[in-house]
C-alpha cells in the first residue's frame, strides 16, 4: 500500500492537486466520483472515472463555479503511480474528503 511519504515531492503534489479537484464534489455532497475512484478495480476504470470527473469540472467552471482543475501532467503522474499500485487512489479519495470539509 502506497502512502504519501513513499512518493517524491512531484508525485505528492500531483496527488494533492487531484484530491483538491475532487474536493469540489465532496463540498457539493456529490460523492460518486470519489467513491468510484477509491473503489477502482483496474487502471482502466480509474482512467474512465478521471476523464468523466475532469469533463464535469470543466463544465462547472464554464458555468462560473470556482473549481480547481489539475494540470495534465499531474493527472498523468497519478495514473502512473496507480498503474503500479491502485491503493494510491484511496489516498486521493481520502484527501478529497478531508479537503472538502
């Protein structure tokens, strides 16, 4: 199981950025993306969830919501980590919930 202390500074920042983006849904009490990411059973599922999440965040921003959208390289970095160990996605989800309060 991966923890933040196991990651490089760049990887930790990518994880935090993705969690910050997901925290929007926690604040809105819309936990679907957070739950689906935490419970992803494959990297393909994780990619699908992240694609949907990013699309919805961009739509929310277009409607005037104040949302954080992670950089592409940050999303790629988290997916690289997840390819080795999916448990990092539970860390992202947990941080998103914590940031959302």
